[in-house]
């Protein structure tokens, strides 16, 4: 036994400091996911009959002979994408109204029914060729449903009339096959709000090297809002049972998850005191300012996600010049800030240091992991070496991922270092760089306020009882009025402590109604809490109320309290 002691001590020495924790099996990204991470910026393109209707969803009131799109130019779209550094164009080839922008015999509602090029035009073909010309990748949004088949918003492709389901399944499968096989390579496939039609065989054959957004085969997740913000920390892993629901969001991120599926951040450019995905007359007033764009850049790309920023061609088929100017200025500002690091390094280890030789002003830092080894960093600290000859703490963070941008008040430093204080395995950094950013914009002051909880209803000692279930209906229409995720909480304010009984609430039979019908996947009950999470993923007309029904009873002593709802922001 005495002979083993020196050996054990030696092995403990080799194992390294305990601050790193034990090595864990780390989920690794696919080549397609690595490619997607490197995009950082992607341009969404929403175009369809809704642009002629000043609406977000096609109501079929526009005669197809009005869709002349005489100036439609996909080269111009790609030039706009390049102007702000986008590496891929993701085109809405078919929205929920069912209009198809490619030549297909599966529908009589599409580009072959409009005057453009005498019905022989094919926007998806043109865009595919333009992307190759400009060195951009191509992604496709193809809505699994179709209003004309009774499979509308949030349906995932399920028809209201079950007798139509099998026929519509074949229609959509044919459409998906056409899009993926004739216009590829398609780098990203976007299923808005899930896809419940069996398509695994098609994806395996034609999209094996693509990233898939939502649906049972997803390897990307929706962030959970359309504000342009990713959460922080931003973990790329998730439990398999959550991912395969097809509707998981950033709220399902799990640092110890067994599947690799990062979140994508989608946001319209027309979001300055509004929210529009399609062009409409007078929409320039909704264009985001450069301050707003840079703010969301820091909170999307700068938190390790990919920014999917929308564009809206007008009824001529061109992205308006005023919009193009906004994109160009955005790209120029990003380059001005981060195109020329003061110094940078990379490597493997727990500590990385930049030596400036002479005192240098610094106010930004970028960290990037080499994700071929997975997301490893769990916590880190930035430190600066001052003229006084001491290290000072500047910032403490958690996740890094593809890119973490940290900004802080300008400091005059001799050195800057990052110490990885916790990680799943030896950290691999492909970039640690320092910057001195000077900009006339005021976006670096974060003035955005989180939404505050609002009271939906209250209860008193007599609202419920302990013997029978009480059914309640909550009208959430005034509160769940924007796309995003919400938490509804039953908060006890006082209990009957004199009874010497524990006080709690029990719930059952929850039913959520949105978009004019019952929604199952949009409601999550958090176990062992009094909280419901509600996801609104569609922007619909106001005549559709949002209501939540459930049954409640006291468990033990009675109580009084309030029911609050809060829109989640990050």
C-alpha cells in the first residue's frame, strides 16, 4: 500500500486542477452545423402576395395578373446580402398561403400563374444561380402547411379535414423533393413552427448535408422570439427528448444535453415600433436604426448565435434602395468595429494572453471556440494588466461558443488575458482578440427594459376548494399579443398558516386556444412549479382570442394570490 501512495499522488498531479471539472462526453456538431456557425449573418427574404395586400399573411384577394414583378432581380438581392456580410440567402419559397415561387405541377397557385416571363419564370432557379455567382449559400423556407388545403398557421401540415391528409402529404412531399433536388445544394431547410408530415426519407436523401430548422429531424432550434436576441448563457446542447418534439427553443437548452442543436435568431428589418415580414407601402418608417441593429448584433452573433435578418422586396421585385442603404451601413459599422483587432491569438489551454508592449486603450474583446471539439467553455474571466503592475478583473462570463463579444469601459492596459475557469474539456480557442471601438452610435448603452409581469387575475380563499376541481378560463388576448415566449405564474401572496396545513395548488386539464383553434405544442407545464410557458410563433389577426382553460384546486390549506404573465426577454 505504501508503494502505491507516490503513484497516486503522481496521477493526481497529472490530472490537472480540479477547477476544470471531470471530462464529459461532449456532443459534437456536424459539418453542416459548423458551416452554419461560420455564417454568423444570413439574409432572410420574405416575398409573396401579402406584399400586395399590406398584410403578413395572404388572404387570396390579389388577382394573380397583378403580380407583374417586372424588375425582379435576384442578383440585386445577393448584392444586398453581401453588403452587410451575409453568407447565405434564405428564401421563403412557399409561405402559409401556399403560393409557390418555383415551377411545380403540385399547385395552380404560384409563379407559373402570373404574367412574369409569361408564366415560365422561376424565382428559386434564378436565386440559386445568383447565389452561385456571388459565392453565397442558399437556404429555403418551405411552409409544411397550406391554407388552401385547410392546413394553416401552426398546423405543421395537418389538415383540418382528415380525409384530405393523405393527399396533401403527397403534395408537400413532392414539393419538398422538388425544392431540395432541383435547386441545390440547399444549405438550410426551414420548417416554420414544426413539420408533422413524414419527410425523413426525403431529408436523408437530399438534405443530409443541410441544417434543419424545426421538425422532428431538426438540428437547429428557434430562439423563441423575433426580437433579434439570443439568451445568455447560450448553450448549444439539449436533451434528445426535447429536440425531437420539433418545437424546442432556447428555453430547452441544457448544458449537459446529449444532442447538439444551437438556436437561430430571426428578426425583421421592419421592427422599429412595428413588426413586418413583408413589404408594404410606407414601411420605411419601420426600418431599424443603426443603433438598434448593432444592439441586436451584440445580442445574437455576439452571444454565439446566427443572425437571420429579413429583407422585403417590394412589388417590383427589388429590395428598396432605402432598405439596401440600411443593410450597407450595418455591414460597414460591423467592419469598422471588428475588422481590425489590436492583437489576437489562438490555441489550446486554460489561459490566453495578449501583450501590447505599450499601454493600449481597449474596450472590446472577442472569444471564439473551435467548435470541432464541441462547446467546452463553461466559465471564464477577462483580466487586464495595468500600468500599476497588477491584474484587474474586467468581466466574468459563462458560454462562449462560436463568438462571444464583450464590451466594457475603455481601459488603458499593458496586457489582456482570459482565464477559462470551468470547462468540459481542455478549451480550444480559434480566436481571442482585443479591440478599441470608436463609434458615433449610442448602442453600447443598453437601455432596453425587460417586460414586467402583468396581473391577469387574482384568487382568494373561496375561489377554489380542496375537495373539488374548479374550472377557470383566462383571457390572455391583451397580454399574448406579440410573437415570443411567455410565462404565466400562479403566485401565492398569503396562506392559511393558522390551519397548520401545507398550502399548495394542483392543476390539470390545461387547454390553450390560439389562432382560432386548440394548440398543444405551444403550451408547456413546468413540473413542480405553478408556471405555464406559452409560445406564440405566429402573427395573426386580432379577431383570434387567446384563452387558457384549466382546472384548479387547493392542496391543503387555502390561499390568496395573483396570476401574472410576462413576456420573456433575454
